[in-house]
C-alpha cells in the first residue's frame, strides 16, 4: 500500500484498511490499523460476485504547513492487491478549520477530521487558539466530518461543535470557523427543529439552538446561567419553562381543524 501526499517531507501518522464482503446474503468484514508504513495486501482465491467486495483505505499525514487525509474506496469482485496513489496538490480539496478564542476560554482547542462514511481512524490535532488547521483531503472519499472542541471556560465544560457531511471539490477550499461571534439562533431543520417547534398531538417540543456560533454551529454545552422559554398562542400565554435556552416542551389545547 503506497499512498502518500504531494509533500515529500510529510510525516506518516497512521492508516486503516477495511474490507466488507457479502456472499449469499451474509456479510462479513475485517480491518487492519497500522502506525507504520509497509502494509501489504492481496486478494486470495477466486473472484466473488460482482460488486460484493467493498473496500477502502485511509491514511493520514502531518506536513510542515498542511495535514493530509487521503482515502479511497472500491467496489469490485476482488479485494485490493496493493494500491498506489500519489495525488498532486491540485487533485486534493482543502478544508480549513479556524478556532477562535472565546471570551473567558484559555488553553488549547482540538480538531478532528475524518470521512463521513465507514469506520476509520481520523486525523486529530491540537490548536493553540486562535489558530487555523489546514487539512488536504481526497474528494474520492466522499463527504467529510469535522469536530471541534474548544477549551473550557471557568466553571463550564468544553464546547464541542460538529460540521458533518462537508462536500469537497478538488482545488477548492472550504472554511469552517468555530466558537466565534456573532452568537445567535440557528433556525434550521437540523437537529429537527423549526422556529415554530414540532407538534405531536397536544404536545409542542422546541429544540432551537439559540447560542450557535457565527457560522451556525450549535455547541454541546452553551454558556449560560439561566434561561426562560415562553410560548404564546394568538397573544395568549400558554406556558413558561426554565432550563436550557431554546429547549422546552408545552402541553396545549387541541389544534383547531383547518378549512380550505
């Protein structure tokens, strides 16, 4: 297995190879993780059914200015017998992860980058904030996930942010900034909330991240001391709840039938 980045001085970190085979309705898999170069693989025996062998190989490197996450997937009737990939810089996509120094937070943040699909090791590194991590990835591996963990502020746990399913393209740069102003509501359908909430019979559940960072990433532990959520219907107060901002449940009167 000879997969390496376009930077000659880059330091090899680790690799993971995974193979999954389906035969007559039964699926089995195997994987190997290695922290040293020199892995050799080969297909043994006859070919299997067309498309029954799924395999991918991910390898991670650390360079002087950039890190590298190189992954390739294959679907065939045979497992890999060796693999040689030396992608040029123009064939890779750039993912930049910017970590801000939030007020009251000191120390080091942590970043991890890995493919969205399939088991893998991922690439992790620390950031002395404020700082930017640059990772070059292979578009052939599909979408990518980024996790950022900021340093803890006094008497609060560290915040963990996720940006999953990032679409990348060769020669293009995608940038995500975490823990930076301006903090405010993230009124999207992820993680399943709308500004009006979700109704199930007489129950209305709200799950609207109100303290997402400037790029709309919702934190795992929003920094707040108290929060009150109120629900009104036609100007009439339905209820008040105290707790985490943007999250509450209310019991209401039955919804009136709508006429067309």
